C-alpha cells in the first residue's frame, strides 16, 4: 500500500530525528563525510541508474530542458560532493543561544536554536537536490522525508541507497533520510496529512504545485513562491548604472526566480533612458512588452497585456512601464509583484530609503541587481531555497532557517505567586 | 452576503496595513492613546452592550465559567485600559536591524524587522482579547481582522466601534481594525481562504477548533495548542523543592495551558516522595490517577487510563507515573506531551542539561514551575498567545513575534558575474 508506505516513512523519519536532534556537530560532519565516501566510491552505479532515467525520458518525450536538468555526469557528481564538503565546513547552528535574560525572580531564560525535527521536501527533476537537501537537513540535525520527481526516480533511489549506506557506516538510524518511491500523486497528498510526524514541508516546484500544497497541507509549509521581480529606475538614477543593472537582472540567467521580469521607469528620464536600455536588451534578444508610453519610445516593443504585470516570464521577455513617481512605482510593485526581490536605482538617499522600507518584499535593493538573492551570494554558505512567505523564513534560507527556537529556563526552585 | 463581507474586510485590512506599515512609533502610540480615550469616555456604552450579551447568555444557558469570562465591569475595563498603556510603553520592534553583513563585493546586507501585514485573529468568549489583540497588532504595525465568539458579539461590536473612533481621531484608516460580525461558522471558513489578503492567522480556542483551522487554512497559521505539561522528579531532586513545584504547577491555576497535568517520578525516590506529595495535592482536592506503581504508594489514587497520558485535564486532576530513569521520562514526555512546557527537578547538572536539550518542547525548565510560561513572566511585556508549533514563533509570543524579517541590500551598482 503506497499510502501506508508514506505514513510509515514519515514515522520512521520522526523517530530517527530524536537521535539526530542530540547528535554532536562532529557526529553530523562524520555522517556527511561517510555519505561523500559512498558517492565517490559508487560513481558507475549512479551513472547507470541515471542512464535508466534518461532512457525513460527519451521514451516519454521529456523536454530538452528537463532532460538536461536530469542528466548526471562525473563533473556534476563532483559538484554534489563539493556541495556536501561545503556544508561540512559551515558552522552548526544547533545549540546556539541567541538571547539570554535574567528575570527579577532569578529565572535565567535562554532562547536556543534546536532542529525542527522531521522535514518533508517535495521537489522536481534535478537529482542533485536529493543530496543537497539531505546534507543541509542532516547538518542542522533534522531527519528528512524526500519526494523527488518521477522522471529522476532511478537516480534518486540510487543516491538515497548510498546515503543510507553512509548512515550505516556511522551507526545512525536509516530513517534519518527516507525517500518516497511511489510516482503516484496520492503519495504527495498523503505527505500533506502527516502533521503528527512531519514538522514542516518545503515544496520546491511550480507555482501551481506550491499553491495546491499550501491549501491542502495540515503540516506547516515554507513556500518557495515565484519571482516577479522589478527594477525601478528613479528620476535621479545614474542611467549607466541603471542600464547595467537591468541588463544583468534580465539577461544573465533569465530562467531563475531572482531574474527581473519588469522594468519601471520614472517619466522624467524615460525618453533618455528607455531607447538605449531597450537597444541593449534587444541585442540580447529580449522581447519588450510596453505600456503606451513605452511603446511611443521603444521601437520593436509590443503592447503589454494586463496579465503581463503579474506574470513571471522566466524567459527573455520583459514588461516595461513608465510611472509618474516613486509612489506609483511602489504601489505597482506591491500590487502586481510576488514579494520576492525588487530594486531601485537612484542617487537620492531619501527615495532609496523609502523604497527599501515601503516595498513589501523578501529582499529589497538599492543600486544592485536582483540576481543577488541567493544563499551563497548572501553569505549563508548554502541554500535550501528562497522563501516568499513571511512566517518563519523570508528570502534565502540556509542552515539557520532549518532550525527553530526553544526557551530554556534555569531555576532554583521558583514557583509562581 | 456574509462571505463577501469577510473578503471585503480582509481586503480592507490589507489596504490599511500599507499605511500602518509606514507609521512611526509615535503615530502608533498616539493611536493607542486615542483608543484608550475612547474606552475611558464610553464606559456606560460598553457596559450596556455587555449587558445585552449577558442577557443572551442567561437565555441560552451559557455555562457559569463562560458567563464569568464574558462579564465586564468598571474594574475589568480599567484593566483593559492599563493593558493598552503597557503596550504603549513597550519598545516598537519595527525597523530594528538584527543582523548586518558586508559582502566581498561591497553589498551591505541587513535583516530588518517589518510588520507581518494583515493578521487574522479568531478567538472565543473573553471580550478583553478584542482590545489586547488590537493593541499588540497596531503597535507592531499590523492591521487586524478579528473574529470573536458569538456570545460576546454586542460587547465586541461596541469595543470595535470605539477603536474605529480612535483611528478616526488620529486620521488612520478605519480598515486598520476590522471585525466580522457574522455568527455563522461559514464566516470562519471564508477567513481561512483569504491568503491573498491575510498574512497570518492566529486562532485561540479549543484544540479541536485549532486543529480544524490548521488543516483547512490556505493562510499560514500560528497555532496555540494545548498544554499537556509534565514535571519530572529526578532521583537526585531536592524533594521539598519538587513538592513545592508540582503543587504550584498543578494547583495555582489549574485551568490554564501552562499548568502541570502529569507528574513523573524516578523509581528510587517514589516511595519517599509520592505519599507526601500526594497528601499535599489531596488537601487541595486534586484527583490522582496513577500507574500501577503509584497505586501501590498512594492512597485514594485511581488507575490512570491509557488516554490520560495524552490528555490536558485543565482541572484538579493529575496523572502520576513512576519511571525507571531519565531516558524513560524524556521518551514519555516527547511521546505523550504536547510540546508546551515541561520541567525537571534535579540537583544533577548533567541530567538537567540532558532534559533541557532532549525534551522537544517550546519551553523546558530545570527546577522551576511550568506556570512561568507566559509573555509577562518572560519579560516580553505582553502576550498575543503561546505557540506550540515550531515555525516562526515558539512559546510565549510578544510584539517581535508579530513581525517578520526583510533583507535590505545597499549597493553601489553591483551586478552578478
């Protein structure tokens, strides 16, 4: 019964989490090293499993982009191993005391970081997520229940088998990393009901998939929403800087969530800025969709539709709007944006501060590209994803975001009057 | 249409939240003072509305306990006003920068506290929650959509009318505090769907009600679960201290979530400790339900059933178990407890530390009563509730827990290579 299997594995992860919860940093790093030894020692087996998935991909006509994401080779396996080594080098957040107070009655109260417990992760095609996510969860003391995409099932099974060998090598319970093999969508639905065993669910994938999970899960969810990111060019912007920033934010890697999807330009600099910025974007084959004022200034621009303003293109497309002032820019971003990453280009300090304060997004920038929203670029050393929700974690999530806080109270016999 | 009304009010709160988001501490304190002036100036109107509810309570046969909670008088209104004054005196967490880093490329990254946005609060009979919750949300820059118990509907309507007058007095939008008047349960269901407008839901009430909301809400929930709290008396405990602590934790106020519901005793001290602790508890009319070993030691004890171990009695009842060691105590608490507040009484430092680390609860104590789990006792100055979940907030929640973090990035033209 696949549904029993989901429940059983969630329970197994929860049980194992009690052991990890109390493992030292040294034990957890020892585990990650053992996993790396297993990966390095079994590259042919990994590639063989991956070839099975690639054959299936060819038979089922999986798209070229997805097939490319699915493909492993020795270089990519080497990257996985280096990723795990990077996690080993990160400081362990568990046990850190972030606040201490002493009350008048003598109670000493500490707020201490502890693991979340058992984390469920639902993801799609890239098999490297299996290793990355497991490494981050284990280092932060969490057990993990993984559910990867069906197109990578053979590769993922092989990788999880190696992780389990690594667990065995260091005498930690096999349940520390569990993996759901069922390709059935009902297995995902069953995961959403395991609030007794799973402390949090982190879904990574399409906006639709994440929205469905948020509406149907009794397990608390950390959502990785889409990125409809804006660059606003203010009247006082350094226009050369603005051109570099919008070009970088749009073109450097258009398929990712922190790429810019919208350009807003103050009307007083639109005539000067837009034709030259548009020429530069056109040279990189970016399609420009404009409002009426943009259409009057930019050759080759096509009219933007109303739905374009809230869309995440993930492609060489940008929608451009001329706004009359900072207020209109902020209102537009808060209304149509996805609260991911938004930037202003300005030399005016006061307007920069207003933008940073008033734009209600996980990450707000003055005079920099939105492309920096990333755990590595922010110095977290790793990333389990980028949260666009407000509770618990917002923006790039590293090891700390895989922990929670606990109040630890030291008394000497205090009772309440 | 009551359902349209819920959506309209959620939208109105969201719109108003943009104004509050950018209000200064001075403006927000000015608002709270205006609300207090309205309350103090309209005590007869509040009491008149409350009498309507009390008449309805008598007609519908509301229980004595709930009627008592519902009842207002001049003293209780005075307490409301003092509560708001206390919130005025608290420091405003909004705008605080809790972390700053500078990256090698020159980007300056700050993590800044900002309001959550629009908060939904679902609560039951006590009308003072209307004022307390509104004051805490407003001070932390959040708009709030309230849904109180139907038995307090007239009192709540009157209090919200006065809050709205206060908002008008200081020229802030009426939508900063919205209130759902419909007594229909469908109105609550509709609230759970307002993820477009509400950033978080905080339900306060029965375990069943909260469980239902967690399973059916697309808005992220901060759950205030039940408190099945334990006191464990270790073999090395100061037994007089242990007696004071269990007596206080059980008897001082048995109806609240941080009262002890379970007593675990190490077998080596059970014969010495249990008869005298039981006598003391019996004098306060506490019913003792014991496991087999307890029954052999304690006169008048009745057998505990299997379900007693996971129940929150909220009454003068305690279930008592003799355990063979610390491991069994920790396992029992993690398995049957509700992860709220648990205490060990011990003179052994190492065992105390193990208990604090390994018990997976929001608040863990060594040598103190569980009754201290409370925002005021912890020095937060106020409390919107006590969270038993792990995400976002855990344990007593004050103003900081009504905020979230935002990454604020200052650049000088950086683009990603």
